[in-house]
């Protein structure tokens, strides 16, 4: 994998999807309140390369995992949405969007009792 220093890990469905370069003037939040403010600003920082997906408030959340700050993508996003994040450096074991979507659909149907 390429160097991930100065990059934020991006998680989707609790799996590392990749890393996003941090803006040059980025400084870590100092409090929980700042973490929320930074989260609200993510749609200004995270952009899509596709006209089919616009980043909205709530699509991504900044969280602390231990001492590490990470970006968590909502489960409402599909694999195609994740793969078109501008500047995303995919994880080594990055998912295949079509395969990932099929697995998600199958899991949702199983949980709803529709598919066995």
C-alpha cells in the first residue's frame, strides 16, 4: 500500500475502505464539540468524482478509534459511492463494488427473512 501518513482511514461496514489525504491546513479536533463541527464540514472536504453521488451531511462521520481519528461512512452508501470518493487511496484488500453490493443485498434479505 502507498504511504498512509497524513491520511485519514475510511471505514465502511466496519471494513477499511481506504485512506483520504488530509487537507494541508488540517489540525485534529481538540474536543468532542470540535469533532462534531469537523464532521459537519466533511461534505465540503470529501467530494465525489461521479455525477450520480453528491456527498451529503451524515454520509461520513469523524470518530476516534482509540487514539486514531477515522472517517466512518454510513451504511446507507453503496460500494459505488465509496469507490468514487475523490482522492481515496483504496485499501490493499479493497472490495469489488458489484460483489460487495450482492453480499449486502443478500445479508439484508436474510435478516428480513426473505432469503434463506
